[in-house]
C-alpha cells in the first residue's frame, strides 16, 4: 500500500462519502454548475465528517494513542485499538441504513469464508466490511440526494411545460427555473436543512449482531 493511498482509505471509512455525494447532488439539482465550487463543497464535507467522527476519533485517541504513548501497549495492540472504533462505526451505519445485504454479498463472494460461521461483525473481516460500508454509503447518499432533487425536478418540469404552452420552445428552461429554485432554496434555508438531515442520518451507536439478509 502506498502512503499516498492512505488519505483515500481514511476518507472511505468515514462519513465523508455520504456527505459529499448529497452535497454534489444538491448542487446539481440547483443547476448552478460550479457554485458552490468543488473546494467549498469538499471543505464543508470534511468539516462535517470531522464533527460526525468525533466520538470515533476520541475512542481511537484515548484507547489507542494514549496507552501506546505511555508504553502500556505494543504496536499490534495499537493497530487493533485504532481499528476497532472505525469498524464499529462502519458496522453500525450499515445496520442503521439496513444495507446488510452488501456485507453478505462480499461474504458469499469470499471462498475462504463460511457464511454459517459468521454471527456478528466481529467475525466479518475488514476486507469484507470496507467495500460493504462503501456501497452502503453510496446507496444511502443517492437516496437522500433523490429526496432533495425531486422538488427541483418538479420546478424544472413545471417551467418547461409553461414555456412549451407559450410557444417559447427555443428558450432554455434552466434560465427561467434557476431563479425560482434559488429563491425556494434560500427561503427554506436549504443548506442548513441539508446539513441537519445529514447529521441526523448518522445515528450514533454500535452494532455487534449481523442481521440476516
């Protein structure tokens, strides 16, 4: 594994994926193209990820880093204590979003694993949990994004129908619908509501028993 791959792996095991997908779909729904810029969306996603992952980071620091710095545990124990909170977070989010089918998908695809012997997430190897979590987050992000996209799609369809009925078929509907969508988004305080929805979607807790498909 290259050191350059480490940031990507860290991002893929946190709440970042779901957050950045929802924010990107929101921008697409508003038809603002590059506003907010990618840098702004990425920064928002990173700061929200740090907020969501704070309990996990605290557990990693106090259970792993502090004892290791005091010489109470060795390197192998440090790795185990650092990975346990992250695994707990991923397992719980899979359970909360009811995407355990993804876990069983990779379990069935692994020839070295016996599905009948897997009763809890402690029995699930990290090589299975990581891709299952990523698929779960992508699916959840798109589901939330669809709920956000739908009202703006209705506005686009309404504006398009009005323009066609008026015989103004050469006028791009997005030029007319964009101000209405921005006005609606501002009136409902859209960014705050989306941030609130995302934070609520990450239910705190931990999962131990793996639900059957």
